[in-house]
C-alpha cells in the first residue's frame, strides 16, 4: 500500500501540495512555532549533495558545471570504479571544496542522509553525478537563493532537467523533462526514507514537513539529466539495478558481490556472457522507440558537457561514439 504521504501527493497534485505547504507554513507562523533556516547557525551558501555509484562517465562534467553555483561538494560514494579518484582530481585541479565519504552500495536514502548530515551550508543542491547544468544556471540559482534568504523561510525549489536516454540523440519520454525539488534549505527535520509503493521501493523520497517548507517552481530548464547515457556495461548495471534492486540490495547486505550478482542476472535474462554484451542489447532496445532530441525545440546541450566530450573523445572510443550522436545545432 502507498504511504499516506504518497497518496496525498497523488490526490492533490503538485499545485495542491504547493498550496498545502503555504497554508501549513502560514499556520505554523501564526502559532509562533516556526523556526527559519537562519536559526540553525549554518552560514549562507550552497552544499551540493552528490551520491555516486560507478559514475565515471559524467561526474567530472557534472561537478564542473556547478563550480559557480555551490560552495562545497559532499560526495557520498559507493563506487567500484574510478569515480572517487576523478572527483579528487577535479577538486585538486580546480581548487574545489570536495568532501568524499564512502558507504556500501544498496541504499540511496542512506547515502543522501549522510550527505545531509555532512553538509555545512544553509542550502542543499541535489546534484546527481549524471546531471549537467547550463552556465546560466549559476546566475539563476544564486539569484533565487539570495532572494529567498531574505524571507528566512524554508523552501523546496523546483526546476526542470532535459532527460536524455541511451545517447545524445534520444529523449527518455515526452514531455522530456525531469521535475523535482533540486534545491532546498537544510533542516534537522529533513530525512530521506525508503518507501514502498505497490510493493516497489522508492529509494530517495525526501520527507519535508508541510508546516516547515514552502515550494517554488522556477519553470525553467537548467540542465540535462543523462539518465541512461552510459557505457554499455554501466547501462546494463543501471537497468538491472532498477529492475532487480531488492535482490541486489539483499546481495550487497549479505556480503555477496554486487556486480557478480548483476552479471548472473544478465546471463540468465539476456543470454549473454558479459555485462557489456547485455548493455549493447539494452541500448539497442532502449532507443528503438524513444522520441528524438531536437535542439530547435528543446534547446542546446550545456557548454560544459560539449567541452568535456570533446576533450575526452581524443583518447576514448566511448566519447568518440557519443560525440557522433549529438544532433546538429546542439
């Protein structure tokens, strides 16, 4: 059964929830029960929450796209590849404040709660390591933060990411946007929880009290989400994870190899010998019926992303291939 919170969100819709939040905060202020963000002693600024598992393809571009947005990066990593080493190198080369914490794979909620606890600043930017911001996002986000700080009110701030899948020529769906509260004020009452909906876990549901948080939707597209744009073996891992995540979580908790269990699933389900073979089959099937990305309609790719791909394509076949999928005008 869905939780009461999930049922309420479905019933009210986003606008209804926004209204309920405004009413809840108003009532809390009227009763003098409200504590604003400044009451916790955190300095003004933005901490980026980056939770990673084998994100070596895009984490560098993601971090670089946010250097003018955030004051620190909190990377909570469960990777078995070079993801944390890339984050450390980017921090050293660009003088970034990047703090890296390790946690076992399996629970994204646990990783996000670690990031909240380790963060330093008043605002939290939810930045997945496959999200890349436009350069103009810095001015937009900083302007919003400066304006909302004056109200000393907790906010969930929504915007859109263009959602790409498989390669840089295909959208995940129509409409092709991922909308969430990507920025919010920190509070000790915030928590991420594993929530079951129709027997399926939602791993990163943020519980933000209605009497504490107002909501604001910027209505803008501020970046791209490279949701299923991965090397074939990583694409296979990601797809198998989302399909069989309870099995894989249990495997990790019991100390069995995470990728080994995924390979066993790939062999059984796809009839292949390697995760790379499974990924190529998944990619071929994935893009077959997806809508096309049209830069004239959806806007160009972020500058940082194109620069990163160009720099990597000189030495890496994957980036040469992904570069070849960029539509003209992107």
